[in-house]
């Protein structure tokens, strides 16, 4: 275990320190350094203070825990690993992520899960404990987004225009979502019991990370959103 | 050096602000330091600040901050000003020589009041007269540029990183009830001193992160009302739009926000508050050419307050936090934490949702 005082380090120096011989690190007093742990594998990193934008970009297989809020573009294009945020996250979290997990206790800003994608056994998963801003799952192409709406104020579970351009993957929103309007190319319906099996493992892990009861959560109704077509753009191209 | 129009630089920015609702004074050092964690958002081609409540000894006079390219231009401009204003005090704005800031123009400030006789003969109210004078100098007097023209406030800007610009202008020696700051990463125009933010007219100042795609449509409309966009920089037009909507048209801050960051028609149609729906329909219909599209997050400074606003799609980040009577606004939470480590209620306003913070009546 190595403790790094990040207060006066720029992002390059901080990342160099994280490439040392240890596997466990605590970065203390972070002050907005960008790109923390970008592309890193096989380390466990705990962040104290505020990490900057693009935390864990291209993350390969590392575990990152943030004990406060995180800024924009958490897990940008991450491949594998896990990012656990005990606060809220900014905009465009999980931008184009193609594997791994982002678990957030609090709320997400705009465009969470924009352009997430999946390939074979690589299935990115994002779970947001509170509410998500507008354009949730914009251009989602794969993977799983779950929003739990456990926040206490009266905000709607998701802002305007969710699933705009969504053409793959699945989204689970706790509740009936009757007041939310989805675009035409997706279907929003009540989740069937067997669909819970798809997310039970993730939710159990999330609940043990943040001390909730998975059984209680899964006893509530969920709305599941899927795109209607595997290839909504096919009429725009020549068939070959 | 190449100016606007001679080169295009295709390529973000940082903004920050702080205000005391009780009107307590804060030195410019805190806002300068808030730009440090956001260093990478700028590229050294512009930094600037606006402070409100900084000139209490001259609070009844317009404070003109000016750049000149030569002594001759300054003399010529002073002669022009003296025909229209009573100048009660003029001086070089104190600066520090630091390696990070070079090639500075001649930087002066004038505390002045319009001559009553001139106002009477032109039949103009005071603010309109001052605005017209500023626009005239900036559009017609080559080598002279007014970069601040409000009462009891002032903008300070330069080419450089914002944290260096604050040191250059000795902002730690000023005390204001509100401050805004900007770090520039110019996207379309070269960085020169006039093109740094904030952009100001009278007591309005705007710092902006983004790149508006409606610039020319907005410019063509606003220039019909006597404004002249002299810099091809999108933020300049936002300042004039705010002056036009707030001062000339008399809209409230919330209404002006609904004009420039108007909700989508589908969002207006879905409103269940019919008065609100009617108001938004009216505003979009009345001022369609003042809708600002493309990414922006701005902080508008004005006498006694601040307004923060994101574009309706929220294509730029903005975070708000509070501590006691103070409110902080910034592109990044890290900047807020640098001003107040124990800031509370950290939240991100939605796209098009204005955050208006005013100093208590009588406290500024």
C-alpha cells in the first residue's frame, strides 16, 4: 500500500507515481487532475479529494474507488475493471465504454452511458443510485445501464430525451416511468421476472458495495428499455 | 500580430465565479487561485476577471478600462472622451512585470461621468449614451479598445494563463462582493488582449466556455440595434444580447435565459403550467434570432448579482456550490473546492436552467 499526496502533482506526475511497484494506492487530496489511472491494469486505487475529468479512461483492469464526487467523462472508453463512486458523477460518464463496471452511489449528470457498446463477453455495466440527467444512454449500442432512483428529493429518475439514438443494449429504470417519454425507436415496458436474472448479479454486487438490500430493490417494478431494431440505419445504406 | 479575420484557429475554456449574498468583500486572490486546478482547460492565449464592488470610492462614476496601442491613440481618445465626459480621475492600471505576461498594450482607466449638457442635447439616458460611446470607440477608433465600462466594477484581461493574469493585474489588492474568471482556449480567433474574456458593456460582463454556432445569425440581428461586433468572438455577441434583452427590452433574468437557451418546442408543448407555456411560446416567437445554439456555459455578472446558464442541451459542464452566504460557480468542482474546501450542496444545473444569485438589497 502506497499513499500518494496528490495536492501539488500534475496529472502526469500523479500517473507516473501510480505506475510504481505497488498494487494498492491511495491518492490523497486530489485537486482536479485529469486522466487519473488512464489505461492502467491490475491496481487498486482509492481517491480522496476530487478527481478531474476523464478518470479511468481506457481503464484495462483496475479498481478505482472515489470517496467524493467525480467530474465529467468517468470511465471514458474503459475496457475492463471497476470504478466505484461514493458521490455523484458529472456529464458523459462511461463515454463509449466497452467493458467493465461503473457503480455510482449518487446521481449522474447529462449523457451517462453515451455510446456504450458490447462485444461478445465484454458487457459494460453502469449503475446509478440516484437520478440521471437528460440524454441518458444517448446512442447506446450495447451494455447495461441501470438507474435506481434512490434519491430523496422529488426529481424524476431521468431527465429529458433518454435513449435518443439508442440502437443496442438494455436500460433498466426502477419504477413505472409513466411520466417519461421515450423516442420512437425504443420500447419501454415492464421488466419480466426472467429479465431480473440478467441484472441480479450486478445489483447484488452494487448493494453489497453501498449497503443496500438487493432483494428489496428487486421487489420493486422496473421499466426495461430496448431498441426496436438491431440496425436502425440499414435503410440508409446499400444492402450487401 | 494577426487579428480576427486573418486566421482561424480550429480547436475549451474554464470559467469560475464567487459571490457573497451579504455583500462581504473578497479579494481577487481567491478567484485567481480557483483557476489553477483548471489550468489544462486553457492554452495560455487569454485569461480574465471581472470584479464587482471594487471601486467604492468612485462608485458613482463609470470606470472605463482601456487598451491603447500607442501614446498618440491614448491622447486622441482622451480628447474624444473629454468632449463627452467629466473625467474625475485617470491613471495607468497598476500591473506587475512577470515573465508569463508579455507584449502588453498601454492599459489605462478613467473614472468619468457623462456631461449633462451632452445628454440633454442628445436626448439620451445616461446608460444608453455610455453604451453608444463605448461601441463607437471600439468600432471606429483604431488602436483603442474599451474593455470595461460599468460603475463600481471592472474587467481585467490579458493574453496568458488566467492564474498569471491575476498576478499581473495585482488582483489581490482589489476587494469585491462578486468575481468572475475565465481561462481561454480560443477556438476560432487568435488570442489578443481585447479578445480575452470577460466581455463587458456597462455593468454586464460575460465569461463563456463553449462555441456558439448561431453567432452570425445573432450578430446580424443584434447589429440592427446599434451594437457592433468588432471581434468575431462569439462571447461578444452574448454580452450585447444580454444588454439588449435586460436593459433595452426590460426582460427579467429568467426571461432572458429563456430566450437565449429556449426549451425545445416539444418541451414547451409538454408543459403542464399553461401560463409558463404561454410565456415560453411568446419569448421564442418574439426573439427567434436571439436563440443561442451550440455549446455554452456562461456566467453573466451585473451590479449586485450573477447568473449562470448552460445551453439547452448542456454541452458544457457547470457546477454550483455554497458555503454560508457565498455561492460558487465553476466549470469543475475542483475549482470550487479550491475556493472553499467545505463547500456544500454541490449540484449541476440542467441545460437552460438559469442560476441567479443576488446580493441582499442595500448590501452592495
